[in-house]
C-alpha cells in the first residue's frame, strides 16, 4: 500500500506528499493500537524477560512509549498538509458564500428586478471574501483564516469564534451601507438608535474573548488549571472541553450566539439600508450567556493533589512496610489533566521520590491503559532511593507539581 501511494504521488520515497504523510499517521496510529492490544494480551514480550514481572512491565512501557512518540512524529509531519487543506477549504467556503448570495439575489430579482441594494450586498460580500483570502495567504502555515481562532493550546477557541462571527456581520453591514452611500442611495440610516444593540453585542463578544484568555492565562500561571497542547485543532473544540466531552457552558454560549446572530442577519436582510436593530431582550439574553460562559471558565480544571501514598499489594502478598524495590500506589486527583489521556502525554508523567525521577510505567489493557489514571499512579520504588523518610510528589504532563507527601522507606 505504501509503495502504491508513493507511486501515485510521484515520489518514490513518499516524502513531502500530504497524502502520504496523512496515510503514514493513520498507519502509525493503527500500529500503536494493535501493539497495545497485543501487549495487553500478554503476547510479544521477549522470553528472556518473561520470568521477571518488573522487567517485562518496564519493557512493555518502553515499547509503548517509543510507539507513542512515533505516532506523535507522524502527526507533526502531517500538520502542514492538514493546515493547507483547511486554508483551501475556508477560502472556498468564503467564495462559495458569495456565489450563494449571487444566486439568491438573482432568484429573488426575477419578479422585482435588480436593485442597487442587491449590488451593494454582493459587493460587500466580495470585498469581505477578498480580505479573508488575503488573510488566509498570510497565515497559510496555521490554517489560513482560522489562525486567529486558535488558542495557545492549538484548539479552536469558542469565545474567539463567536467574536469573529459578530465582527464579520458588523463589517458586512458597514460595507453594504458604505456602498449604498457611495451610490447615492437615499434613506441610509447609520444612526446609533438602531445599531446600539448590535454594538453592545459586538462589544460583549470581544470583551468575552479577551476576558476568557486572561482567565485561562492567570489560572495556568497560578497552577490552578492544567493545559496540554492538542495535536491538531478540531471543529468539536467549539462545543467540547479539552477531553472531547460536551461542555454545557460552551454549548449554551454557541447556541445563544447563533440564535441572536441569525436574528440580526434576518433584520439586516429585511432592511439593508440601516444597521440591524436588535431587541434589548436578546441583548440581555446574550449577556446572560456570556456570564455563564465566563463563570464556567473560572470554575474549570483544578490543581493536582496527592491524598496518600501506600504500598501496592498484589494478590497473595503479605502486608509489609514500603521497602526499596516495592511498588507504591499514589492516590489523589488531577494526575492526568484534560487532553493528556493520549499515549504521548502519558509518557511524560513523572514521580519525584526524593532526588530520583521515576517515570510512570504504561500498563496496557484492551482498549486503554490501567496505569496511569487520573486518580491513581503505580510506580516501582527505584533502588537509588535511600532508606528513611523521603518526599513524594508528581509532575504531570502539563508541568504542574502536586503537593509533597512524606513516606518512610525501610531497608
């Protein structure tokens, strides 16, 4: 299959071709999943290590970590090609909207005839699409016009997307009114009385985008929120949290914003010679939605914390104190932050035991991993740990340290 794809692309090595890079990433993911399930079933471990559970577990963890790094490397190689596809599709969508507007204007003009208002609307749409095309060319490496919508964690920002939609509507309305004024159309109304609602909503959307970014930055700097960079942006980021689960605060903000935006667009279409007049009840509804969204930003996440450290006991094992070479189980919360459940971030989880850095081994099970989890970590106590009282703490994939717990290690 790889040879056939390389021949189709005209590159015998398959390098530099977006299709080959995308296919290589898919094959790497499939190989990792097959390898994980194979090792979870107890197959593939070298016979020389089968007699030692500790050695075989470490070998399995290292093999999975290497495979996870390969998947991440293939994903980074496919990134430029993915950004190029997104840029082309967004530009095509912008000009497709202009074409759809032209067809709609032509169909509705069959009975009444073509008017200057229709020309102004079409001209405003063409100018806006041209501006978006130029911006896409300047930011071609980050997905074109979607570049301003991406947060620092490489996810599509809900607040920025909503603010951008309101900005596009406001710019389109102003361009249309400007073209009507240039054509000498009478009764063009740019008064504040009709456009006050639109201005308030636009200000709220922009303020929400800035405030949400400030809240996240301050909480990350204060170690009250863990952020792990995503491998690529997805449309689902608009409605979901970093773990890909639907977020109620984001969902309600998008739904309310879309509903109010549709009302504003309909009013602009019915009265194209004036700014769309939004009822103050809808402005208040949007303000309530903004409040709920920002409240959710203030409440999400949390700092990882260790509750206790105990000796891990296997079936049939006797009760005993913690000794060098034993497995210890660290119980707490927040060890695997949202967005860090992928194999590569899991390999960056570290437990500090005194001066020793112990990487948490990956323990595969069919369909996932039994270790590490968000509430419990199991790690072998390294032989370099001196007997006595030592401090234990965890460093998550986001680089955040937990509190420190002191344990007694016997010789």
